[in-house]
C-alpha cells in the first residue's frame, strides 16, 4: 500500500534504514572526529584536516574498497598540481594587492620615500 505524497524516507522499512545507516557510519564518524577534535581543543584545524584526510584514505581503501592503491600516486600528483595552481593565484593576488591597496586608500607607498631620497627629487 502506497501513501500518495509521502516522502520516500517515511515509507522505508526499519531494516533498510539500519542498512543505509550502517553503510554511512564511517562517514558520520569522520564528521564526529572533526567536530570533537576542534571543539575539545585537542587539535588545531590543520591537525584535524590531516586526521580527516588519513581517516578518509583508510576508509576508502580498506572499508569501502573504492580507492585502489595503484591510483594513489596519480591522485597525489594531481592534488599537488591543483594546490600549486591555487598558491600561484594567491601569491599573485598578494603581490598586486600590496601595490593596489595603498593607492586605493590614497596613502603613499613606503618605497616612495626611499626612491625620492636616492634620486634627490620628489
């Protein structure tokens, strides 16, 4: 018997809900690991990110078995390339912001004082 207009999750049987929850337990555990690590003060955000990455790697390789070990080097190289590209963008933005911000706020650049002293003209 089907109820018209009822969401599918309300019509699920308890066995199916338990099966889905047990399949998602590892992902939920990672969320708990991150939140408890940060809120308890036991780990900094960087340490928590490393712990979550290692946890996700172990779960993907050994529990879900969706991450073959032969693909790990390519994944690491692709991640390094993406991170390098993002860091280049951030570095470029930082360099250009160092010269744009003082001119936008109408404050002189500190380098201008040094240049005017060496050239003798203002």
